C-alpha cells in the first residue's frame, strides 16, 4: 500500500487534479487514508448540496510539498498533524480561522482547546488523536513486548522481521525515548546517541514503512511493526493475534487537525465541512465506523462503552502522562535530525 | 538573500519550482523518449544548412528551413518546456547550498555537490550503479537466449504471438508487478512454498538487494528481449553459413559473427535497461526495504521526505541526469553502427 | 538414368578419383522435391558449372556439397570421403556466396584472414597468405576498408579472396556474378577464368546465365526440375543438346515436334502437326517411321532471302512478323504459310531491305538440324 500511495502522490504532485479545486463548486479534501468514507461525504453532500472530492496523502511532508509546489489552490481542507500545523503557520500556508463562522468548538475535549502546536486553535481544529507504538503478531515474537527496547534486546531473534515508520521524527524520537530522552530533544549529543542506537538496529530492520506492513505481519513474515495507533487498532480488530502496545517509557502523542490552506478555493464549503465534523452525532457515527480517537468530548460521550473502554484507542492517563507530542525543534537540531535520518536510511 | 517558493502563490518562483517539480516527477517513459529524440532534433535541421556547397543566400531561403521548423516546431516547444527549461531550473536550484523550500537561503555555491561526496552518499550511488549494472547483466544473460530463440528458432507462425506473450507484462502497471513480487518473495510467499516443496532451503529475499535484482530484472527483461529480438531478427544467417564454410564451429560462429553483428542491439538493450534501472524508484522501494536506498529513492526523500532538502535533491538529480545523458550519448554512438561507418 | 550414363561417358579421364561425387542424391523440403535421384561426378581441376532456370535445384546441390543441407537420401563424397553427415565447417570446400556474405564488422583483411585464423594458422603465415590472396584479386589497396565502403565488384573480389585463401580442394561459387552489371560481369568472368587457371583447383559454379556457363566452364550440367538433363562440354551442350529443354535453354532454337514419315540413308523427313515437312540428319540408332521426334534448328543456321534460293534442304515461304535490331545482328520472326513462327538471326549487313510484312524465303541445310528425343 505504501508504494501504491506513493505512486498516487507522485501522480497528484505532477499536476493539479482536473477541475483545479474551487472552480467547480465542489469541496476538495486532502487527507490521510481512513479518515473519511463515502458515508461521511454523502451525508455532507446531502446536507449542503456540495459534492466532495477526496485525495489521499501518506505523510505530512508529501502534503506540504504538494501545497508548496503549486497545489495551494487545489484543496479547501487539509489534515495536517500537530507539528506540521506549526510549520505551516510559520510558512504562512494556513488561513487564520474565523471563529465567527465555526460552531461546535465547545464540544472539543479540554486538552485540545489550546494546544501547544497552535495556541487557541487559531489555524486548525483538532480532529482526532492517537499514539505511536508497536504492533506485533503474538505468534511471531519471543515473549511479550512492553517497551521500545524490546526491539534491541531481541534484535537477533527479530532480525529483518521489524519495520519502523518511514518518519524521521517518529522513528528517531522513539529511539530517543528508548534512551530516556525526549522526542523533542535539542541536545546534539542525545540526537547523535539516538542515531547510533538506531544504526545498531538498522541491519535487522526489514524496511522503513508507514503503511504496507499489514499483510506481512498477518502472514507472520514480519514480527513487529512500529505503527500509528489508528492503523494498528484496525488490524487488532481484524485478527486477534495482532496486539498493539504503547511502550512503557512513553510514546508520541499526535493530533491530526482540520485546516484551510491560505489560498484555498471555496472557503465557505471548508467552514461547513469543519462545522459538520464538529457535530457530536456526525463525529460519533464516523468514529464508530472508522475507529479513530476523537478529540470531540461530546462525540466521545455518545460512543458505546466498549469503544470508550478500548485502551488502545483511549489509553490511560498514566501512559498519556509519559508520552509527548512532537513539536518543532530548533534549526540546528532539525539539520541534525535530517542528516542522521538520511544516513540511517541510506546506510 | 532570496527566498524560494515563498514569494506568494502564483509568482515566478512558484512557477519555476512547479515546472521543475513536474519534470522531476514525470514518469521515466515520458522523459526517456524525449531524451532520445533530442539529438535527432538538434542534428536534423543542421544537415541541409551545413552543406558547404550551398551559398548563404540560398541557405537562408525560407523554403530551406520552413519545412523543418514547421515539422519540428511542436516537438521543439515540447522539449523546451518539458526538458530544457526544467533541467536548467534544477541546475539553478542545485547551485543553492542548503536550500529548503520556504526558508531563506544564501547565494550560489557548490555545497550541494560537495555533499554528494560524503561516504554515505557515495555508497548510495555505488549501490545504484551495482543495481543497474547487475540487473542489466542479468537481463542480458536471461534475455539473449530468449530473443535468439524467438528470432531464429521459433516457429514462424507463432513468432508474433510468442513475442507479444513475452512483452505482455509491460502492459500492466510496473507498480502492480513489483507489488506482486512482494507476495512471491516474502518468507511465507509463493517462492518459499515451492522451494520447501522441492526440498530447497527457504530464502528470506524480500527487503534485500537480491529482491531488487529480481524485481528490476523482471521489470526490464521484456525491453531487453524486444531490442535484442529486433537486432537478431535482422541478423543475416548467411553470414553464419559463410563462417561455417570457412571452418568456424557453431560456437565460433556465434562469438565471432552473431555477437559482433548484434552488438549494436546488445549495446542498445543494455544501455536502455541500465538507464531505466539506474533511476528506478518503484522496485527498490517496494522490494528492497531498508537495505536498498538508491539514488532515486534518495532524491525522492529530498523532495518528498522529511528533510525536504531541495538543493541537495537537485544536485543528486543533476548527477542522475548527467549519468543518463552520458549513457544516451554512448547509446547513440555505439547503439547503431550504421550511423558510424560512412559509405564510400 | 540415360543422363547419368552420358555424364560418366563424357568425363575426361575414367580412372582419376572425382573431387566431388553425388550418388543417388535426393533432397526434399517437406512435400517438395528439390533434387531427385541425382548422380554427378566432378573431376579434379575442372571448372564445372551447374546451369538451369531458377528453382531447378542447382543451388540445393551446391549447398549439399558445402554442407549447409544434408541429402534426404544418397551420398555426397568429397575426394572419395563420404561427407553426407559431416558439418560444413569440417569440409575441405569454400564457397563464394551470391550475396557475398561478407562480415561487415570486419575489414577486408580480417574477412580474408577469417578462415585461416579459425584454423589457428600462425600470424606470419596468415599475413603472407592474406597478402597473396589480396594480390590475386588485386585488392591490396582496399585491405583496411570495410565491406560497406566497397563497390559490388570489389566485394565480389573480397568474397573470392576469402574463399581461395584457404586453398580449398573445391571452390563453390553460387551465382558469383549475379549481382554485377553486364560490363563488370564480363570483366569478372575473365578474372574468374584466370584465377581458375592459376590455382588449378576444382571450381563448381552455379549459374542461370548460359553465356557465363558456356564461356567459363570445362563442363556444364544442365538441370531442370531437380534432375540433370545433360552433362557435357560447352560445345556438347550447345551443338549436341540431348533434349528439347537443353536445346531451348542453351541459346535460342526453333523446335519442330513431329513424326518421322520417311527414312533415307542419310536423312529423315519429319512432318509436323501443321503439315510442314522438315528434312533432318539420320539418327543413330536409325529412326523408325512414325517415331515421334523433335527437330531443332538454331536461328543463326537459318538463311533468309528475298528471292527463291536454289539450294537443297529445307526451304519455306513466309512473312517477317517481327524485326529487332540487335547491333551486330538482326533478330527476325518469320511466320511460315503453314503457321509456324521461326526465329531467325541474320548478320547485320547493309542490304537492309527487310521490314515487317516483307515476304521472304527461309532455308537451311538438313545437316544444320538436330534431332532430339521427344520429351
């Protein structure tokens, strides 16, 4: 799937989609896989009369590049993650939201009313959140993983049966965390230590993949994959040999948001989409179908107990306390991350 | 100080970057023929003009150049817009060290090129070359007997059908084909099921360079077979009779006559496969896993990965374009001998 | 079978071992018979031509001698050894191909040296032999050129040199001059004849050009439809053809198929279907009345006059129906009052009174006729 998505991206990047966004009155959405479905789009169209066109990206960077390389007027709604929201605000790529035109912000959980990545939700509305942990096949791992260092301790047994996320900050961050450092370290020595530790594991990593490990994991060809909770939970529900853990030393907490590009066509439709998703009924119905962790308290309250009690989706406060969100690091550290990430993946 | 891609949407910088980007992401099948036609385009209109016997007034007469210009104009505009300009833009971006989209950067310099000289990147380039050379040789070794059989030994009435059957895989998406190989090569996949069934040791080839060689060879074998077939089909078998007549065994005839006769085809097929595999992205990404970073994946990561180092990515692109151009120059020089030997 | 007897009977010497011998050779391609039960003996030093129309099987014979085809049945012997199953590269013969088949990726020198190098001859010796071959075909200045840079005649010479440099027991030439223009062909015929004389080895040439065969060969086999019609010296073939096909194929002739109705001591009288009576020499064995035979008379043996000739022999009245000016000759077609059309060849003399529709007399001596078996 990664390759398919990648090719899809390439295609999308090669030129704006036919119709070029706003001109045709429809709502063009650029989002992650699994965050919308036909039911959601159909309900919106029925309500507003606005047709919905959905394009998929598989990394924030692809989405950013697409927008920077001339796709700024192709989409009315994008779904950047937290740190990307900060970055895009700095680049002036996001519309400052007109709160007058939004309704239902009060439904958000208290934690997301004033997030660090976008104070006061000035440019983005939290949509869902999740963690990054380890997804494994119970029958294919020695013992029970509880923390990141499981990978290093069982390196030989897991040789080339591991995938890590093809995501610089997540994968280097998890390594930092396994060393007891912060995901958002600005300390060159710590970053270098993480690089060296990841390099140790590197020969036994089969691939850096964000998606596309599922079949091999189910088939037992892979033992453990670093995964976003949203992807992992879907798989654990599909097959009971699949387990997802949030590592004991802490994981990354991420938020995916709704935002409007600065040059978005049809902003009215964009505001309508955000308001639509903020509605508790709509949000809870979507969560029931798509199984993501909603940032909407009113929607959460409407969920059945078994979803509310799913610790993979909604981990305990104790674990959340040890986890951290990924935020932008200083330029020197960014350069170090870049350099070490390229070296690890090119080695 | 200048800022790239940050001049507001729709500005000149925007257009430049978009054009450069569009070019970078154009599939190989689109750019390769363009590359191949460029020299033809450049040399065609020269032929009548550079002839020494024609006086200048005559050379400049509209009827001499109007025809070629009208016929070649559209292709020329196409090439200018999609090849020459983007390449120049990439060249310009590559000369800005440390360029990141949306961030201020310094003036021109060779920093991006110097960065390529770091051992880790040289290893990536070496790996790309070994992928390309290795799969080219594999294609040649596997493709030659097939092409030979098709061109010289297969039943005439079935020949076209067999040929079509062989190149049929080309008509499916390269992505799907590479993806299918993951199902074959994974440890519990089709290949190991067969290996185990016949008593061979199971192999963990997926996510290793071996899988990349297999995938690249599979993907580009039909091109090799097609080109070798075209070359072998033209082979004058009377030359082999002549060689036998002069005492050459079939083996000697093959090495001294067949191979030299189809050498232009071998060169053309090999260079085409080499060029294609050098820049291939899909197969190393899908089959190679973490162990097969090659130059095109590295370029991809510079533009679409987290680092977003466009300057470095452009420098790598220029290197790849240079390597491909050199290969094409070799192709044109040695790919067809008839262009080299002038008649008496 | 009669032809075979003729072939051996005419062979110059009876006791020498033939250089090339075909015994009862049959060659079929699928349902098609290319060569049927053919016997042939070529003596050492001969310039032997196989002549026939295209598709008669002559090239197949050459290819069986060279080893590119193997006979379906029968034997091919070269210098007494049965080579029927010996591959081409182990036979002591070399071929000059109709298309030359020069190796265009090699220089002239390398083309010529190819056979010697294959035989692992020392480089000094190769150099000498190649130089000698180049000199023989007068191609020394072209040694370093590629075939594509040579004219047709030059390529022909290289092809010859490439074959003869190996000093083969037998040289096989497949329509060697077929691709050359008329003038070059004449010139190369002389060179071929000279080469044959200098080298003294056996040449076997396949050609469809009767003039070429007649002028070069010591003996000619005329082939038709996979069989040999006649083997003999050029004058045998021309002056004493055994079959109507040979008479017709070798030069022009006028044929009168008919029935013997009178037998004289030295002559026979033949009556054609249209009732024309032709006098011809007596046959051996003596013809019997009512036997079907064919009388042949060459166009150049027929005399043409405006007034009635007084001579004996065959004399008929007719009208000129076609007239062709051929420089040295006039070629006329004369329609006889009985209906036959005769081809007549007259020296181009100044009289020039002939025109279409001119009434003429044609006449020739009975001795100028040939009597052939009816096919």
